[in-house]
């Protein structure tokens, strides 16, 4: 029993320091792009590029921002400005700005991806990252609503003949003249 207790920490250390296998490869398309879209693109996208740094395409991710420091140095996370800004302890400098730090698992994925050479496995380096992310499946809206639902958004079509109203994981289209339901568009975010 004592031998087993002494062997366990060494076995664990061997597992944690073992080289990555091919199936442990981090995918930009599947692993990194969703992190960038969810946590970075609001401030570093096509419409707004704070510090002249953009993450809306792989091509832009690889370009330096205002600091002219390489955003990604393949094989070297510590020489990669993007990674440094994600893990710095300085809250005034850490990204995402004015938000919680990325979960450790996500920071580790970014680090591993850079260590593995920061390879691109998407369809086109110039394509918008959101274009090749998997579509999020949302729960189905109820067949009927048990009680009135608060309306959080409402809009008329340009011709004024259709009224779009937010629902629960759906948008409801009505004829504004008679209140008749024309169509229900499902598989959307909870509040649209």
C-alpha cells in the first residue's frame, strides 16, 4: 500500500508532462475561434478594433495591434502578446478588459494551441470566424404559452405589413391589421 501511495504522484506527474498525442491537438476552428468570438470580438472586431487589434478573422488574429508586438508567435506562448494579455495578473492590462479573466481551461487551450504552432484548420484565413462556427441549437419554444410573455423586442417590416415580436426562443410574426399569427421562427436565443 505504501508503494502504491508513493508511485501515484510520479504516475500523475508522468501523465501531466507527457507529450501531446495527435488526438490532443488543439483546433483553431473548434477550440480557439469560439473563445475569441465569445470573449474578444465585441471590442476587437470589424466595427470596433480597440488598440488596432482585431480577432474577427484568423488573418487579423495573427497581425499585431497598436503595440506592434507579435500577437501570436507560433510555438512560443510567452512571446505571444495575445496570450500574455489573457493571463497577466495586472487587471488594468488583462483581457477581456473590465470582465472576469478567462477560465483556466480556456487560457490553457490558447497556450497549447500556440505551443503546437498556432496552426490554422479553418476554411479560409480571411473568412469571418463566426461564419464557420457550429450553429448553436436552442430549445424549442412552447407550442402554446401558458401565460402572457413579456415582450422584450418588437419591430415592423419596412412595408408595415408584418409585426415581429420576441418570444421564448422564437420570433413571432403577426399581421398588424388583424392580429393573426403568420409564422413562428424558432431556434433563436432565449431573448431576441
